[in-house]
């Protein structure tokens, strides 16, 4: 059986940089590949190219085994190439293959030029179900002039991580998902993960299409659970003596349900949950079916945003200043994509309210969406801001527990802070 000792990681963004760093820290020889020379420079200088907790320390620990380049052809000297470029959503809910094709094609060309057999292509970006078998592998076979499973291998190997906890999530996952083109490729990747992981997760090996469906189904199930809690919260809000927190604590005590993600809050956001849920609905339509649960989760998520906006409108007048605290979609990250706080701030501003914002992660220098608003560098100033009549905590950063407000400022949050 072939073994994986040297890996190349193509795409040094929020996830790719962490994958490269953790592989090096765990003893593999790692080549990072990216078209951005600044990211390459930072990796080669032992610096993190993106913001993520523990990334700097992990790069430092594996620095002797980690280097980066802008030349994709160098990846042919490694045993396996991991691809983590963006896979943007398209209007119909499917994911674009454009960046994956652009990343894989030059390495396939280098494999052909060198006459190499057995190179393993590993896709860690989420793909539309069927894209690997129908688009990516056929392209590789054309470029290499060989047959997948014989002349080269392919594995679909998406990660289940949360921004703000990527390093630990990679090294100590609940499950490693491997969709394999052939048993030898799957076995090689499985053995690599047994060396890589600090824990002993279940390694789930299956066909590539099964793995593509598994990836989006996990996130769709989680979003369904979050939407259920938001649906119940909106119902409970209409009953004066109902306490959503005690209700959910009781429900979560049932072992069939559990406490995870059963927490009153706001809409789900970020780069994965909303997109993966919509992708499952798209996949169902492609085979002539509806996915009403996935569609309902998305609908309730939108209702939760609208409900929050309406609630805030009822608590404030147009000439009053509103502080929106927490623009990132979750604590410990600066990502504001589809976040409840960003949605609220934008809607308030568009309806004529004066808005000031703060987040412990998202700042004007790393989150362009923040530039739209008056930004507070330190929420401590709210103790003296008598013009702020309402403060809305949209992301449950624990630091907000200690923020003090001026007399007369109303504070609204669904989170149990």
C-alpha cells in the first residue's frame, strides 16, 4: 500500500493554512501552494497568513517541515495534494467548480509531464453532489491522460470545523470523512489520518457521491436543529410567562435530542451552514425531489432575522442611536458572512436609524462590511454614550457580559449572557 509522507496544500486561506500548519506540526513534510505571493511569503517567514487562534503557534511548531510556493508544479514531488480553494455558491444553490478546476489542472499537467503514477488528489472543498465524478475526475483524466483509480487516485475529504476553533477541530475531529475513487487511495489517506489525528475519530470511508451527500447532510441537520430552536423561541416570545431557556434545557435532557445546538439565539450564518443547507435542497431538485425540511430551515432562518429587526424597530425611534454588538456570525472569528448582527445593522441603517457597531473579532481592517457603520473600538465607551438608547447583542461573545451601559440604555439579546 502506498503511504503519504509528503503533502501539498493548495489554497492557503482560512482552512488551507491551518491544514498545512497542522500536517507539518504532526510530522509530515508540507508544501503550501497559493497564487497570493503575500501568503506564501508569510508562511516561509513562519507567520500566519490569516487570523485564526493557535495558527501562529502551530506554524512555529512545524516550521522546519513547512514551506510555500506560488509554483503549482512543485506539488508533483509530494505524495498527495489537498485542494482547498473557494467554491462559491451560484444563484441556483449549487457550488462553482471554477477555482477547483483552476487549482487542479496545472498539477495534473505537471503529473503528466513527469510521467508520475499514483499521485493522490484530495478535495477538501465542499462540492455539489456529483461534481467530483462528473466534472473534476474527468478533467484530471484528460489532463493526465490516464484513468482514475489506476494511474492516479482521488479522495473527497471535506473537514467539519468551526472558524475560531479550526486547529483543534482538524486534529481532534468526531469523524474523518473519506470518499474514495479506489480502496488503495482511501487506505493511504486513512493511514495518514491515523498519524495526523491526536484522537481516534471514526474514519468513515465510502463512495465519493456518498461522501458529498454526507458532508452537506451533516450541516443541513444542524441548521434544522438551530431553526427549530428559533421557531420555538419566536413562539415562546408571544407567551408572556414562557421562558425559552428553561424550555430548551428540558427538551435537551431527552437523550434522543441532546443539548448540542439546542440554545436560544439568533439565525445561523457563516460560510458553511447556510450554503450547505441550500445545496442539499438543490441536490434533491436535481433528482426530481423536494427537500422541504432543508427549505423550511432556510425559511425559518430568514424569519428569525426579520423577527429581530421588527423587535428592534418596536423598541426604538428613528432619531435614536442603536448599538449593534457582535457582527461576526459566531465568537472567536471575524467572519460576518450571513451573520444576524450584520443583517440587523444593515436593515436599521437602510430604514433611517443611526447605527454604531462593535465586534471583538470583526474590525474595519479585516471585515470590509464594518466600514459601512460608525465603529466602536472599545464598547466601554457605551457607559458614557447617553445618545445610545438601545443596545442589541447579536453575537454571544462572553466579554459582553461585562459591558456597562449609560442610564436609560435598553439592552436586548436572546442569548443567555
